[in-house]
């Protein structure tokens, strides 16, 4: 084992430390190599020989985890996303890669292409190269899941989207033929994967320890997702979902990635979010980075919308973007500041609980123990 003294030791003091669960006012964080070695009262490090970074009246937090992005498909620069506070991104729909980064660069986890029905969403909108794979039998579905996991997928994504939800960002595409006619499958009648095929996808993914997330936006797709054992909705649905179905989703422990900022024009999204929250549903932060309306980094508006539409407290919104997302990814220490966690951290001056906007421009960013931004 390497001697501790051979690795760079960095001790970070800040007036406030959000450790992924709660805010502490007496804590300092010791980083050794790429990991957090210890978080304790400032006093406890009095005799440490580590290099000290004193952030003063600032708040240190875990780097944010963005669970719904498409940076590979849309060529969003990873270094900009990292400088703006996201240290881990999960690309759900785009080129497949084994996990990489996290060592001074953005940590990127991928699902690879989205599994859909032949001619299903998003093929008419975006084509099929790198973004979608059509399957038409259970066998094909299972083979596809195995191939994706073999190629590095940390999660499997399916699309269950008939299209046409008023206000949704995916309803406003412009794919008309030269004659001005719509595509053969009209925008609100895309074919959907049947439940038996989605069940096969879920079964195969679960066998290999992967969750399945579903792009859904309305009740037909949501019902298939719930009935086939999907683990996660990649959006809070845009259109009205009957309360009985939302209740079933919560009972089956389906978690929902928020993406409320890009869905702000959906008339039913607020009601769906409030009902899910009232039923005890769990939300995870995701803003859909790569969508043209979303900043390349932390989206303060997303955090605001999460608080407004789900009645979460600020601290719960921060948890949804850090510790709870880490657990959801089966990387329990990710998104926390505790011994053994990756040294992925951000800091802002003052207290972000009262000014989420500051999180979009952190004054300090560390990835895997390497300093990426330091304006202190
Ligand atoms: Zn998306």
C-alpha cells in the first residue's frame, strides 16, 4: 500500500459543509489522493501537515450528479459542465461508453442508445444512429440489453412515447415531408413497445444488476412502464396521469427524475409532481443537459422548480442531486462527503440555500482530488 505521505494531502476548511445529507458548520475535509480521507471538526486536524485551502465564508458541497443528459449525442463540452458544478453525469440516450472520467474530468456514465419500437420515438425525430435501437421481439430485446451492458451501460433506457403531449419539448419537432405532410406515423401516434417486450428488457437488465429508466410523458407509456417493472421515470410526466396510476408507481418504488425546467410548458406537470410528492414518491435531480434551454452545468431553476412543485425543502433538493443520486446509481459514497468517497466537491461563497443561482458558477471545483476551479 502506498504511504499516505507520498500522496498529496489537502485540507479544506469552509464555514459550512453540506456532506450530502446535512449542513455542518464545524467541519473540515481532508483529501488524500483522489478520495476523501476524513471529515471532522476543524480542531481535529490541528496537527495535520496537509496543504490547507481555507475557503472562509463559503459552503462546500459534493459535486452534483445530473441523471438526465445527452452530452455525447449533442457534443456538449464536458469541461464546461464540470466547471459549472456537475462532477458526474449520466447520459441517457447517446453513444455508449464504459464509465470514464472522475479524475479531474467529468465522470460520465452512459446508457447508450434508447431501446424503442421500430419507428418509435425518438427515431422519427432524431434518427437511429447512436440515439435509438429498435427491437421487435423479446429475444432481440434481451440480446440488445446484454450487448449494451457488455459495452458499459450503467442503466438501460427505453422510450414509451406515443408523442403529441401539448407543451412537451419533444412535441415541437419539425419533420415534415417535402409535400408538407407529416411523417407516416403522425406525431401523436408513435408505435410503443408492448408490455411483454419491456418486461423482457427489465428482466434481463435486473439479472445483470442494472436499473431500467423509461422516457414517458403521458398515461399510456406510464402504464406500460409501471406494469412491466421499470425502476425509474426519466421525466415527471408532461400530460395528466390518473392518480391511481401515480399511486401504483409510488407503491412500486419507481423514482422520478425531475427535468421540471424543460417541462415548464407542460400543463399537467405541476399537478403530477404535487400528487407524486403527496403520495410519497421519490424524486432525483436531472435537468436534461444538452437541451438548448438548459445551462451546461447545475441548473438553479431546476432546484427552484423541485422546491416549488414538490414542496421539498432546499436541503432535500440538494440531497436529490447528491447523496440520493449516488445511492440510486449504486455508488453509495458518490454524492457525499465522507471517508472513502471520491473527492468530487464544489464550493460557493456564502450560503447557496438562499441563492441557488450561485451554484451555477462555483468558485471551487474538485474532481477526484484534482482542482479544476479555484477562485478563492
Ligand atoms: Zn432526454
